[in-house]
C-alpha cells in the first residue's frame, strides 16, 4: 500500500480514480468513530476554560474542517487531538481507546498514527527540508535505504524538488509550510491534523495542497483541517465543518456535524 | 536485511537529529581536566599503596639484634651465643652477623674517623630474617629468648621505625582514593548539568520528535550518544596528559636514586587500573546523561 502510494505520486498522483471504489468500500466499512470527544474541557492554568463541553465524533475516513474566530480555541482543540495536551475534563477516545488516562509510554504508538501540520510549522531548524520531511520515517525506524524515494517524491510534490538541502531559515514562509505538510503526510498517518495549513501560500498552492489532502483522504486517512479560509472549505466536496465559538462547538445549522456524509451514517 | 552501509547511514541520520558540534558546551574540557586530576590522584594512591606494600613486605619479615657491650671480647662471645640461639629458634629463617667493617662504613659520615679506630664501642649487629607471618609474635618470642641470655641483647623489628612512615603513606593513599571518588561524583554532576542544559536548549526539537511518536528512550539515546562521545574525547585527552606527567615524575623519582622514593613506582597492574578510569568516565557520563534526559523527558506529556 505504501509503495503504491509513493509510486503514483509524481504523475497525476492520488487523484486517479482507479481503485477508488474498492477503497471507498473499505472506508465505509471503517466508518466507525475514529475520534470521540465527550464533554471535553480545557483550562490553561487558572484561567477560565479555553474549551468547554466539546462533544463530537469523527468518522474514520472523513474530511473535516474546523473554523472559528481567532482565539476561539481551534489550535487548543487540535492539540488535544494530536496528544500534545491532556484535557482538564471529559473523555477523548482515539481509535476506540481512551487516551486521557493513557499511560505516557503508550503515547508514542498513538502519535505515530497521527500526522500534524503545526500552525507555526515547527520545522527542526538545523535540519534540511529533506531531513525534516524524513523525520517521521526515521522516528518510526524505517531503514535508511527506504527513506530516500518517498522523501524525494514528497519534495517534488510540494514543489520543492530543488530545495531539499535548504535549511528552514532560508525558505520562505510558504515553502516552510509546504515542508511542514510534506512531513505530516509522509508517514501515511491514519489521522491528519492540519492547523491553518494554507495560511502562507497563494490560492494556487492552497488548491494543490487541498488536492493532496483529498488524495490522502481517498486512501483512507481522516483529515481535520483548522482554517479561516471559507472558499477553501467550499472546494472540498463532501467535507464536514465544525465551528468553534469562544471555546464551544457551535452548530448553527445542525447539518455540519457528524455523521459527515449522508450515505455513511452509523 | 539491512546492509552495513544502510545501518551506518541510519546512524548518521540519527546523529543529525541534534545539531552538529558540541551539544553540551565546554563539558568536554571540564571532563578532560577532571580526568587528568583523577588519573593523577589514582596514580598517587596506587603508587603509595605499592610502596607501602613493598616496604612492609621487605621490612615486616626482618629484625636486627644488637649486642650492646663495650668489651670487645665479651661482645663477640655474646654475639656468637646469640647467633646460635637465633639459628635454633622457631620462626627464624636466617640469621647472619653484619660485617663490623660495613657497620663502621655506615656510621663514619656521622661519627668521623674514630668510628673505625676501635676506640668507640660499636654494637655488634645480627640481621634476622623471620619466617613469613605474624612477625610481631615472633619478635616478642625472640625478645624473651635473647633477654634470657643477656640483658645486653636487644631485638628491634625493622618495621617498627618505618611504621609511622608507612602509616602516613597509606593515609595519603586513602586520601587519593577519596579524591578519585569525589572526582567521579563531580564528573557525574557536570554531566547532569550539561545534559540538562542540552535538553533545555533543544526543547523545541524534542517536542516535535515527541509529537511524531519518538519514544523517550529514542530521544535520550541521541543525547547520551553525543555526550558519551564528548566524554570519550575529554577522557582521552585528560588521560594522555596525566600519563605523560606520571611518566615524567617516575623518571625524576628514579633519578633520585633513593630506595624509598624508588619504591613509589607504578607497577604494570596499576597502569591497567589507570587505563580503566577513562573507560569508567565515559560509562559514567553516558549513564548520567541518559538518566538526566529520561528524567527531564518524563516531566513532559
Ligand atoms: N499554552 C497556553 N497557555 C495559556 N493560554 C493559552 C495557551 N494556548 C492558547 N491559549 C489561549 O487559549 C485561547 C485559544 O487559543 P487557540 O490558539 O486555541 O486559538 P485559535 O482558535 O487557534 O486561534 P488562531 O485562529 O489565532 O490560531 C486563546 O485565548 C489563547 O490565549
Ligand atoms: Mg490557532
């Protein structure tokens, strides 16, 4: 599966509909809840709650957008999701397991199944673009001989084929963002969490990146994207939207939440 | 499955996860200095220990019998009787009279030419070598035996007058051992501080690695390897300098020609022990680094 993925990347890559029917059926069988939040609250220090009573369920294979005003708590919610933070209250289940009470030493196993595009990129400053992208593969213990092909393909796909040896500091904001995205998706995570992944790129590149996310989604990855960019949301058909308002999940229309696709209900 | 080059490339990549150059600042030099002092202290301790041992081995089994009698004829008679008695006694391996001429030679620098004239009464001396073991009891028994022959006969174990010196030397030896121990503690502390500093200054990288699913042990290994390498270099430097200094001192000691100072020589076994110190230092540094980083990582989520 992995080899096939990288193999089809450089051409009209994952967009090819070949095989999508089988994949789709696989996804629909996997439509069970992959992420569950129940009455989750998050408080930083002694401040009032940043997130309150957040409850939602994400289906495996879904494509979700998370919107809300600046400071509404999008990044905070995503941090809970990618296990950078434990909630102050409530229950969070990932892949069917309660991760709030998970012992520390079991966290790495869960984190390897989640790819993250950080809002501030968090590229490792002393590593080249190439090595930053290779990081998840190396952390997962992939043989060095197997690392090169996917990393090179990924660099090409985000349009940085000739900047592989550049340090993050010498890349533009948009280029850094693309490195961050390549790093997040290279390990074929089961969940991809992206915090404002298109904030620093032009509309063309934003569309291209969304295409990448959709291709990944078609292969079964559950995508969660926090963004202000409403046109971007409109671009992905079948995506669901959640909106945060002052730390609470707002659901004005009722149609924007789980189940994500009418035909995919539980 | 993986070829050797593959593995080497993987190791290189892991090393690159932390920036090149020193991870822990001047730790290398501090370790070099510590190792230098540690090896010197250990060498002193080992040298003194060896000296004390060879001295006691030489002296513990030996005693002198003096025949303090002014009348030369009486003195010679008494010496002969003492010699026979000693040779027949239990616990005596050998007994031999010291040549009076040799004795005179030895006292001449202090007493002048009269010493050889025969006017000044010199005691006759008998060198006694005891059988090994429990010298004190044997000397006491011989003292009773000789006392029975004549009050002019006195036995003096050799170790007795060197005892304070041996005591001093062995105390210095223990002091050196204490210094080595303190140095080990200080080295450990330096590494802990350096590792903590390295951990703090790479917090961002560590957090990213964590969120990618790196385990604490994976991350600690990066630091432990780098600090271990620094420690290896520092230890080697310190050891090389110390060995150079010890060899120099050894040459100077040999040049004094003194039997006592000459005994303060490092036997080959001691060199082997000294050679273990840098190895132990690297091990200590690596473990201290691992422990420190794992502890620091344990505090993060
Ligand atoms: N580590 C923290 N400690 C204390 N307060 C925090 C911390 N992180 C976030 N906050 C606060 O929590 C609130 C929500 O922040 P968050 O970053 O989740 O918002 P956001 O929706 O991602 O905003 P933006 O769209 O600007 O990225 C803000 O008021 C912020 O000040
Ligand atoms: Mg944010």
